[in-house]
C-alpha cells in the first residue's frame, strides 16, 4: 500500500513529479526554491497558493507542547456556530449526510467565527467526524492569514515533504496540474486509487481539527471519502474491544520521506517514528476510536509480525469494507471540509481524466498526544 500512497501523495504536491505536463515547468530561483512556471501560473485562481519546494529548508525535531482541546471549552448547544434562530428560519442549513457521521452546512462563514464559535466547531466535528461547509471565503485569506487562523486550534504542523506556498511551510498543498498524465500512469499499474489514512499520525502529537479548502477543481470527480473510526470501534464486540486495550502501534514517517527523496522531492525534517495506543479517547467527547491506518501504522508492539499483520489487516478491512460507516464529501466551488483527524480515516479519489486541475490547501493544527484512557492519564500526571 505504501507504493500506492506515494503515488497519490505526488498529487498532493509532496514531490513535483505529478505537477509536470507539457505546459508546466519547474524553475529554481537564486535562494534554492523550486517553483512552478508556465500555465500553472495562469490557470490557478489563487497563484499565491501554488506549491514551492525550498531545498534549503531544514527543521529540527518537533518539540512536545501543552495543548488544550478547544472542544472542551465549547457550549454543546452551539449558540455561536449554529444559532437556533438562524437554523429555525433557514438562514443556516445543517444537513446530516448519514445518521451518525458527516454534515453539510450552508450559511455559516468559517472565517467570521468568534473564538467561542471556533471552540464549538472543534466540538462539532469531534462529535460528527466531518463537516462540509459550502459558500466559504476562507480561500481568500492570504497564506499567512490562513496559518494564523489555524493556530487558534493548535500548533500549525509543518509537513516534512509536501509543497507549500512561498513563505508558509505550515500549509500543506494538494495540487494536480491541468492535462497531466497521473491518471493514465497510475492506473497502468493499479486497479484502485483508494489509500485510507489519517494525516501524519507518525508525529508525537498528531492533528485534530483539520481543514481542507478547495481552490480549483474538476466539474465532477476528485471527491474525498471519510470513514468513522469511533463507530468502527463501537461495532466490535465487548470481548474484542477488551483485547485491544493496552495495545500500542508504531507509526512511521520513514517510507514517506524515502518516497519523496526517490522522486526528487524535499525532506524538511528527518522522519520520526512514534508508538500510539491502538485505541484512543477524545477529550471533548470521551469517545473511543480506533487509531490505526495502513499508510503510517507498521506493527503492534509485543506481537510477532504475523500476529500483528493479521490483527491490523482485520481492522483495516473492517474500516474500509464498512460502507455503512463512511461518507463521501463532494467538492463544489468555495467548499471547505473540516474533520477530526483523531476519529476519521480518509482517502482522496483519483477518478477524473478531464484535463482539469485540482488545487486545495490544508490547515493541520496539532493536538494532544494520543491516550487510551483520559482518566488513567490524568491520574498518572497527578502522581508524577
């Protein structure tokens, strides 16, 4: 699966292999920064968000920081995010995409939320997993303003390998150029583009409330699918859930870094590996979720490899084959999808070959270090 993911990641501008077509080239400026030239500059509605790759950038390992889940501060009636009077009169439309997972919302402007509204947003997506906000203007923020916006929720994550707007490495870019050949080259060797993952779970403090803002996209295609790992955990028998207690899984960035280097990309920070509990609890909801994904999870600590592979494959199949715990987020102009990376898996879809570009930016605030039991974690801290 890592090979498929590395190819899909090239669409996310983690390298510049997938950005090249007959009318787009890459140049290096005097500072060592690689950037797109040609049609890319004219076809994009937001050229300030085109990917660049600074070959001189190098960051030290991330330090641990204290984080308070914004959702724990939120009013669960959502008076600032979804005021009852505006929902009642139809100014705000809040549609459930499935009974337990996913919403589509119109009439809420994310860029205008107060701090209380942002807290409620974080709680809302922790409860519902993913929310598709339509008719947004978040895309009109300058890159530095977008970084500032995301910093309310947590420390903005700097991706180790992806392209970023010039001067804003905290923004992860998704970019596929017009008329490229990725569709043809990928399906020459693969039958499916599905690559389930949660973002950068190899970090000691992986992301929580996450934003993906669409800048340009095809008329149809390029959707993102999400899976609910809270419901996946709840579907397991009590005896099976009990067996998962106490297990830890290694999450690794090594393959991603090696893939970027092999394709001529950058590595801003040397790859890390961290153990996380297989089941994690979310502070704002107290829900438990499976916290494994086939792209970054490697093995279960203390298990022999065959045992670990067997159990992880069962969990991956359980999540990926359960269409009744999944939702498909379709993209429209000016859409922003917000999800909780702690309780979802997702995959981009490579299903269009219409000669249209796909360009989006992701804001990825880091949250708390995963823990299996908030109560036990609090007791351990009190005794320390």
